């Protein structure tokens, strides 16, 4: 039992995610952060090869076949008096929707850039989500052990493309075969880099840091002076780190290193521990479940992480992690309170009560029952479909968090089951997958077809695979006449006027929200102009 107060416990939590373009080194960095944090003993635990691959994030067959991680998971470890919750986000672009949702549960993001490539398309997309949600960002420029771009050009790219002030904490002395180490801007401390010894399977230990002026032995002729000059220029030309500005999302501290060579990782972990924010006060509403008789009007409230009542929201539901059990695990991000195993929590939007007897904490090498948890923690709650993405849970059942976005799908297909006798099963299965947030489901007002929407093609493959494996359904996807889906809103009369004219293209999503299915992006623009009083949204906040 902890002697700290609830507020102290919340205060020592750091819940963060790593965002990166595929191949920038997110998996490798995850592994090395866990290594630096003492959560795993050997590199390779996260992404081991062959038979040793852990069943952590590759529980799905398709993940193994494709060698990609498509499900977001969380890893918890304690280091230096702090509890770190690392949210793993899938890197593949088809799964960006899942990633977006995971970011709603993060208080900070580590943006990994490949030093040779700088900002790549997926980096930009993910960054925009962080900005939308005011998530502060620490930048880690990776793969310094390979030939890198000019470091100033990299910083300038961050400044110009992300509109974010880069504050270099360290400065690289060379890259690739000429990587000598890192200089701490402001102090002139030098961290030498040790190359991997040829033929050895282990990485060499990096020597202890020392003042740059004493580090001549690590440089070749002239290099040391060049680096000292560069650092002077950098100190004068870039902003110094300012925590407030970082927390407000105007500035990003920039660290460098090589995940693969375990270089610069301890400093990154220290930066997360010292600078990343603890769980914050969150806006919410106090609201009785729908259909409550004589319910008082909803009221805006602020949820303090240190308050007694346990509150939080579900940002992801993972189904069938263990093929022997068909249960689902809802990933519950706590916003406040002191959770104890066995506690009863209520779902705000349905009023259902749940005894949380077997909550799971995810550690790097194991899963354990969570005996207690605090704001910032993510616990897995096994259930049989009671919990859905976006659900708010609390002891009173009256706290509702908003803001889990649904994104308009970019591909819409019709789905059919090969055996017509199984049509009913198909409906149930599609609803199940939509509730989990795997794909979106639209039921047109006219006709019996289901339209399935996804952000990327791979989602359909995952879906077909799961329909087969888990539900025994052999399905066919067919092109649909639709290119885009937009949630419609506005006055009742305006909406009815619009829906009346476009009845064959109107549908409902799984929560019965009205959706317009457009045949082309031109048509979306056209109806937008013709019906200026109706809103056509690309995102829908669930919850
Ligand atoms: P991702 O999760 O962001 O997609 O990237 P991942 O960590 O899988 O890394 C992509 C590739 O980049 C891997 O090589 C990995 O070993 C390499 N890598 C990551 N960090 C560094 C680094 O600091 N320096 C260098 N030189 N390489 C790095 P791969 O050959 O594609 O895969 P693998 O067979 O090594 O797993």
C-alpha cells in the first residue's frame, strides 16, 4: 500500500506515446527506453525474432505475417521514483485512427525523426493530432550512427514545417562513421560515443561524460574546435529550453542519439521524467445516464487527478488477445482517484455497473493483476462487450469525458457473407468490430446492405481475417458507390430538408448518428455549398 497521497501518486506518473513515421526507429527506441528504465534486461524483448517474439503486440496472426504492429498497447515501468506508462502506437499508416485515439490517452509525445530523413508524411499527420490536443512534444533525432542531414537543417525543418521552436538540449558531434558524441548545449559537457566493436555482438559501453575542453582524445584534428564553435552558434541562434513554453506546445526540446546503439537514451528518459507533464486537470461533464428520470441538467466540471473518485475513459478495446478466451480488454486511462482491485465502476452512458476484479497492468515482460492504480495509469479491464471506445467510467457513474474522435473513413466498401444463411451473424460481428473501433459501420436508411468504412486498406484485411478466425464468417468486400462519409448536423428542419433530398445516400453510424455518404469529394463540396446550414463533419467526437 502506498504511503503517498493520491495527488502525489498522480504527480509521479508520466504517460507518453512515441510517434514516428514507419522505420524511423519507434520499436527500437521503445525497447531501449525500457532497457534504460530497467523494465527489460536485454534488447530484443519487445521485437524479438523468430519463435521468441513475444505475444505482446503480435497477438494477431496478420501482425505476424506482415511483421507490423497494428494494435496499440501500453507498457508500464517504474524508474527513478516515477511511474512511466508508455503507450505503443501502431506505426503503419493504415492504422492512424487507432493511433489518434491512443494519443487521447497520452500526456506527452516523443517524436522520433530519422536523422537522415527529417520530417516524413506520417510524422506530420501525428504531429497535427498532438497539436490539436495540446500534447507537448519531445523530439528525438535518431540514427546518428548513420550519415545524417546537417543538424541545423533538421532543426530548421522542425521550426518551419511544424511551427514549433526547437530547443536543442544536446548537439551532435558528427554522424555516421564520424560520430564522436554529443555536447550538452549550455554546459559544454561532452558524452563520447563508442562505436560497436567489429565482429562483436554486444554494443560497446559509451565512456563517461566529461567537459568538451578535456575531450581531445575523442576527436581528430580540428574537429573539437569545429564542434565548440558550432555549439556556440547554436546557443546564440536557438531558444533555450523553457518548460512553460514546452508545456504550452510552442517549443520542443531536441535530443539526439541512436536507439540501436543505446546512445542518448538515458538522457531522453531523464527528459521525460523531468519535463513531461504529470496527468492534468481534465474538463468533463457531470451528467446522469441517458433516460434517467428527473435528471438534473449536465454541469461542466473539472476532474482533478488527485481527487478521491476514480474516473477515466476507455480509449481502446482489444478483442481476443488470448485466443482461448473470447473476452475483450478495454484499455482504461485513469483521470483521477485511487483505484483498488475489486472496485465497482459505472459506465456513464449506459448506467451499467462493473466489478473490476481482474484489471490488468501491462509490464514489458509480463501482465499482472493491477492491485491499485492512479491518474495517468492505463489498466486493461476484461469484459464481454459492456465497454466501448469512448466510454467514461467512474464510481458515481456521473462523470463524462468528451473528445474521443471518430475520423471519417477514407475507404467505404460493401460487405457480404458468402453463406447467405449467416447474414444475421454478420450483422452482429460487424457491430462488434465497429464497437471496438476496428472499422466503422454504416447502415443506409434504404436497403439491407452494410457499408464498412476504414482509414486504410489494411483494416479490411484485418477485419476479414478476424471475421474468419473469430466468427467463422467467410466474407467478401465489394466496392461501394461511395467515396466519403460525413457526419451531418444542424437544425432539425434543415437536416430533414437535406435528408429528404438525399435519402438514398443517408445512413446511420453505430450510435445512430446521421451520416451522408458522398459519391465523390466533389459531391461533398457541392452539398456543402447547396446546404450551408447543414454541417458536414470529418470527425465526430465520441463519448
Ligand atoms: P519503426 O518501429 O519506427 O518502424 O522502426 P524500427 O524500430 O523497427 O526500426 C526500423 C529499422 O531501423 C530497423 O532496421 C532498426 O534496426 C533500424 N534502426 C532503429 N534505430 C536505429 C539507429 O539508431 N541506428 C541505426 N543504424 N538503425 C536503427 P531493419 O533492418 O529494418 O530491421 P531489423 O531487422 O533490424 O529489425
